[in-house]
């Protein structure tokens, strides 16, 4: 039998014309257009544009965010856009990008206010276009998840310090808007902190929550459920959330103290309710109970409830010091008065999605803080946040089904990485995607949806 396979590799040459890689990035560009992110950045950053400058600072910042969304992890990765001027337009050189970052970092408070204002305006436009698919679009609460994470960095970087995980780097505090089970989520705030920043103080969660509320559409700022881990279960933080000027809903983890452990031990067997597993089914070996009446909560916010969960540990797992009778206990505080205990406990446990959002952000620029100065790296965190929300808005406005929940790596491999050929007919630019690309029809349908929306 004759082997029809080629004996030698394909001949390689660099003479192709009209070809572009990362052609799927056209969805990110369309999302910038319909949300008005590029325009808002240009207006907000106009004060930092030199009189004879060729490149607009807002365009440079938008290009950096798009480069991070495509998988970049340093300023020089903006080159992935520079090679396709037909789609990305004129892209600044590396020295111009570096000078702008240094200029903005030198005026950091004002620059952050400008960038965050542009992001907030674009978010309001994106959520309005998404309708019921947006957080709070169905009339419910907007869930804001708070969590901190460790970012490993070289010890010579400014304010890099030993973290509690015995690593060196930074310990940023983050706040995320949850898109629910049908979508992903987007960052409302990424607040850079030194690696030795504590997790038991209320000052940082309060500041992060304040930044997050300011980034939400004004009509939704009173319809917020703040979810936090045990770091949020403090008197000061909960008092801030429930003050008369805010009156936010909350669901915050609590540390198992001696009083809570003692009260848990006195709960009658009949008071324990089966817990849910997330799909509406009873989770075997897990139960929840309300121990509010067994505790002295006079110093806590009025109407606060404490709900405790007990569960048999998984095979091989070790019990904690707070374990009783072979069970592992966790508890949380909430001001919600209505609802089944199992539903409230499941709602709190869904805060774990925040960890997925952080992991995706680390795959979109947050894993590596490439600059040396602390102000520069705070600006980099803002770029990473913008890249993450740009992906989230693209999924919310253009994609359907399971693609709305794809993580950045899968989006890059299936959507953004498609090759294409740019052609012009008259005054109209045409992008022809590779016909045999598995997701070509899905990409064209997403582009059609975005192009049907008016510019922001």
C-alpha cells in the first residue's frame, strides 16, 4: 500500500498578505464600541495627552486592556495588536506606552479616578444593553463578592513583602459582580496591597466595597448583596454595611468562637435542616441550623442572624479544632429575614465562584505584576480589571449558552485565536474568518449581534 502522507514538512514563507492572527479579537473591539469604553477613556484621560501627541492616551489604555484579554502579561505584548492595524488601528510603540504608564503612575490618584469613571460609564451602558442578562436586570439583588488573593512577586518590587502563605509578593483585595449561574463575573475593584496586609481588619474590605459601589449604576447601589468570607464577619464591617446611608444586604462568614461552638452543641437534633447540594437536591451528611436565639448579639447589627452548617468531612480530610462529633462546622451571618435556611446557606456558599473569578483574572494579567513601582503595578491591576470586564461584557452581550461561562483560556483557544483575511470592498472593511474553524459560525453570529447594537 502506498503511503500518501507527505514526506517533508510544509514550506514556510512570510509573504502572506491581508492575513491577521487573533482575528476573534474583533469581538473585543466591537464590545468597546457598543459600551463606549474607548470613547470614555479618551475623554477621561484627555488631560494627559501632550499637545503634539500622535497617540491618544485613552486608545493606548484600551489597547493594553485588549492585549491582556488576549493573554498578554507585560506592556510589550501590545505588539499582538500592532501587527493588525486594519482591525486595531494605529497602536503606540513600546516607548510611548511605557512613558504613558509612568506619567499616569506619577499622578496615580487622579488617573485612577479617571479610568474608574470611564469603566463605570461603560459598565452602565453594557448592563443596560444586556437587560435581564445583566446583574440586577431581573429586579433582584446585585451580588458583590469580596475576597483577597496572594500574587507572588520579586522581593525587589516596591512594597512586595512576605505574605501569610509564606510567599513574597502582594495581597490585593478584590470585589466582583456575580453574573449568576448562567454567566461569569466582572471585577468592580482590585485594590493592590502589600504582601503583609492583614485579612482580619475591616478597613480594607470597607474601602474595596466602597470602590465597588461607586462603580455600579446609581439605581442599583441600594440593591446589593455583599458576600464575604470570615474576614468580613466583623463588627465594624457589618456596621458599615448596615448603616442608614447604605442599608445593604449581607452574607458574611463568621469565625467559630467558643460561644458559637457552645451554642452549636446545644442545638436539638430536630432543629437541624438538610442542606442543598446546589442542584436543589439534599446533600447527604450536611445540615444547617439557625443559632441566633442561642447567642448574645446585642453588639451586632439589629436583625442579624447566625446560621451554622455541619457536615461530615470528605474521606481523608482532617477535622479542625472546631469540629464536634466528627463533623466540620462553618457559620455565617446575614440580615435576610425570609427564606429557607438551606437556600440562605447555599446562597452564601456560592461565594466560592469568586475564587474562579480571581483565577481567571490571574490568567488575564493579574498573575504577574511586571512593573517595579507600587503605583505602576496598581495601574496594571486597573488594566487587568478592565481586561477581565471586557471579556465578561463580550460574553454577556454577544455569546450564548455555555460560551457565556467559558474561562479566558478557552475563549482564546476557541474564539480569539481564529485566523482571518482582511479585505476591503468600496469603503467597507471585510474580515473573512477561516472557514474550517470549528467555532467560525459562532464567532460570526456574535459579531452580528454586537454590530446590531448602537455605539456607546
